[in-house]
C-alpha cells in the first residue's frame, strides 16, 4: 500500500513540478515582456514629448482647440499629457502581450478581446481630437464673423457652434466605441429636433420683426455697396 | 474687323503686332454704363500722341454691350485691340475689393499686347471708373515717355476720412518696408515702361489665387524693389460706379492687408535691408477737393471696437503682447472725447499682426478678420482727432504715423528673424 501511496505522491509531485516547469518559462517571458514594455513606454513617452515640443505643440494646442489637454496634465503641458497617454498605452499593450505569454485561457481571451477593441478606441480618440480642432476652428470663424457683423451675441453664437461640433464628434466617438448606439441616436434626434423646434418657435414668435429687419438689410444692400458710405481703400 | 477699327485677338491665336509708342489698357467686365466716358477720355488724351497710340480693351466676357459702347467711343482711334481674359468664378460674399474678377488675367493680356507692339509707355485704367479725365492718361504716360520713368503710380485726391486702410496700414507699412513714399500702393491705375512690362510678364504671379486681390500691391512692390525709376502722378478724385456685390469692410481689409502681408512675407531679403524712406518724384498738381459738410459718425466705429475687445480679447492675446492688450482695455472704456489710438500702439498692433501672419499663429483669414475692430478703433480715433480738418491736415497726421512705422521697424525685423525669442 505504501508503495502505491508513494507512487501516487511521486506522480502528483511530478505533475506539479511539470506544471510549474511548464509555467515558469511563460512567467519569465511575461516578466520580460513587462520589463520591455516599461522601457519601451518610457522611450515612447520621451520621444513623443520631445517631438511635440519640437513642433511647439504646447503653444499651438490651445489655438487648435486642444487646450483641454494641458488642463488635464499635472505639468499643465499638452505635450506631457500626450506623452503620458502614449506611455500608458504602450504599458497596457505590454501587459496584454505578457498575459498571452502565460498561456492561460481566460487571460488570453481577455487580451484578445481587448486587442480587438483597441482600433475602435484609437478611432474614437482621433475623431474626438479632430472634433475639438474643428470645433475651435468653426467657433473662431463664427466669433470673428459675428463681431465684424456687429452681432452683440457673438460669443454666445460662437460657443453654441463650438458645442454643437463637439457634441457631434462625441456622438461619433461613442458610436465608434459601440456604446449605447440606439440611445445615442435617439438622444441625438431629440436634442437636435428640440433645438430646431425651439429656434423656429423663438424666431417665429419672439423675434419675427428683428429677423425681418435683418433679412431686409441683408437683401437690400445700399446702392453704393458700402454699408457705412466710406471708401476705405 | 477692319471696318470697325477693332482688331481682335484671342488667347492662343498668333497676332501680328503693329508697333505702338503709347498704349492705354482698359480692363472691363459689364461696364456698359461707364466705359464710354472712360474710352472718350482715353481717346482724347491719346490724340496728342499721334498715330503711334493705341488702346487695348481687355474684356472678361461682357454681356451688356460693353464692347459696342467702347467701339463707338473709340471710333476715331487708329489702333484698338480687344482681348478676352478668363474670369474666375468668384464667391459672391468674397468679391474682390477692386471690383474686377480676373483682374490679373486682364492685366497680363494688356501687358502682352503692349509688349508685342513694343509700346514705350503703357497706362492702365479701370472701365468702371466715372472720374477718368484726359489729364490722368497724360500724367501717367508722359513721365515714362519723356522722363525715362519705369513706373508711375497713381495718387488720387481724397477727403480726410477716405482711404483709411491705405492711410493707416498700406501706405505707412509699404513705405517702411521698401523705403519709397508711394502714397497709394493699392491704387488700380498706373503708367509703366516696356522694360517694366517685360520684367513682370516673366514672373509667375499671374495665375496664382493670391494675385486676384493682390496684383496691384504686388506690381507696386515689384516697381519699388526692382531697379526701376518710380514716380507718382497726382490725379483727381477716384470715383467708380457702384457694384451690387461690393465686399464688406472686413473682406476688403482682409484682401488689401492680406496682399501686403503676403508681399512682406515674400520679400524678406529686401525689406530687412531698407532703412528710412525717400520721396518719389511727383507729376501734376494735386487738385483741391471740396470737403463734405459733415464728417462720418464715429459712434458705430467705437461700438465695433468695444464689441471687438469684449469678444476677441482672448484671441488678440495670441497675437499681441500683454501690455498692448492692457492699453486696448483702457481704450475700450475711454469716453469718445478721450478716445485716441496712439501711433506707437497702432504700429505695434500692425507689426504684431504681420509677425503673426508670418508665423501662422492663426489661420490667415481669421487673423486678418480679427484686425477689423482694431482698424475701426484706429479710424474712430483718427476722425475724432481730425474733426473737420482739411485733407492736408490728415496728410500731416499720416506723415507722423509713417515716421512711427519707420522708427519701430527694427522690432519687425527682430521679430521676423528670431520668432522664438520674440515669442518667448
């Protein structure tokens, strides 16, 4: 009987040792991946920050509508924020690769599903960044145009345009992230429909005369073509 | 063609040029109402140059009988050439300030005709003008023909409150940049020599989009910076027929100042070496013009400036120094009787906008659009200071401003050469 017990214990020990022996290379590989990811992340962050500072990104970011990035960074620098984001993305990618090296079913599935999702996240980030840049561009164009047309509510008009573009960009980003698709479409329809209806009612009922005067001025320009009768050139 | 006295040439067709000593170019597009008067004045002026004088009529595809009216008015002229030029599609909200879409193509056509006919002197006038007299042509042509000048710029008589973009920005900046006191660098009329015509025809400016609104400033800069003899002809008031799609002030300012800034950016090697300025020979007497009974109302201009400060101060912060913003803040709250834009302040604003244009701090349309309220503020201060002054007083006031531009030019040079230090 002792022989059998001994045999079973030897087999169990052997299996455990085999399992451990099979696991250790994966663990070592995972640790190597993580270490490499840490080094790579630091290098990527340094290079990104240097490249962006070379492009004078910190000064230009607010002009492009990306001033928010600096506000999110403890160093108040948009370059530092993007550098840190790049660092964390590389680290995360390294971690996921390390998980796959462990050859465990669940971490592997998790890693694969996250990797499949990454393109959506990147696309959403690009859409948001472009949205912010466009929002700033259009808001500024409207602001300058409205000021030069002597519209007192120029700032409000510009803010409205800015948020409209940001909301559209955010909706597109959420769509890309596959978050709340139906609710999003519904909410968007209600929001825009509401804005259009409210504007139509406000113009039709409240500001009919003002709009009439503006349109009349617009279409019946002065015969000499100069609204202020001055030859400026 | 021979029976009408008109010889037509179209692009691509080989024309056989007959020699002409003097050529006057008339650029036209749907100007049936005014071209007759212009052509009669031209024909009358060319009478004294004998059979060696000709007219080139550049037409952009008029559909209102412009050609026929011109033909009637020029019936006695021995040499009249009509050329067609391509007129680009123009955004109705951004029509060119000079009123002639395709003006560079019109000019190039006229220049080619003049060069082909070995014209010793060429003058150019716009068919939409209602104030052209035979004296204009003589004053533009004679210095070239008899005095050996290469370029004669037009200097029109103006009221104190007229031509404020020219008085406040274009003339002082052009003078500080290139060192020549050409009073109206954006004027559309000029006289020039065959040497000048050949020189500019060789450049690649004509087809570019920038030329649509910047060709006049470019030609004056080319004359000022090349090895040319440059003069100025004193002409009478310049009036033109109203156009229904004339651009608004902001668009006009963007086009005119944008043209000058673009020229500044393209000729950095030249203007950085120029110090001070010299007067140019002037031809003819500047005619006296009657002052209007009332001066323009400055209150809307002040309101526009104040609204601009309220809404655009953040934007100006990217272009102007903080101390300039502080001065603008004080101005925005100043009562009309104390509202004056100091020369130093205005020069600094214009130079900072020029530097921001070079650095592309903002999209250029936005940058130049943001200048409009500041310009209106300057204009309000200028008009308040002058009151009901004579044009001569306005000229003296502008002369002081020009000296401020010249004195402060090292700031522009330093900012252009070392933008990093400038922006630090």
